[in-house]
C-alpha cells in the first residue's frame, strides 16, 4: 500500500473513533542532506540504540572524507560532516 492509501486509511479510522488527526509532511530529500552526524549519534544514544548498532552507523559516517580534483589539477581531501548515505 502506498503512503496516500495509508494516510487515507488512518484518517478514516480517526473519523470512526471521533478522534483528532494531525499530519506533517517533510521533504525527505532535503531533510537528509542536512543531518549532522554528531547529533545523529546523540539521538541514537538517547533512544537506547545499543553501542554495537551505534558503532556500525558511526563507522559509516564519522571521519568520512572525499578527494576533489580542482580545475588546476590539484587534488584536495575534504572531510564530510553532513548528509545520509
């Protein structure tokens, strides 16, 4: 079932039980670009994600770097501190 169908089903259920419904829509593509990895690790710890899970995630993100070739042919290494793979 797609997300529109799920939202419709939830809203109909809410009407059936005479309850309130609040919906929030987020542009996921833009949101994921702005994830700060250090903050992500803190949130995972606060939500009781075990250390082995946090360690695995941190290995994917922490101290990540890329090499960029500039117009002059020079290659520079830069650290990445945001985004989601």
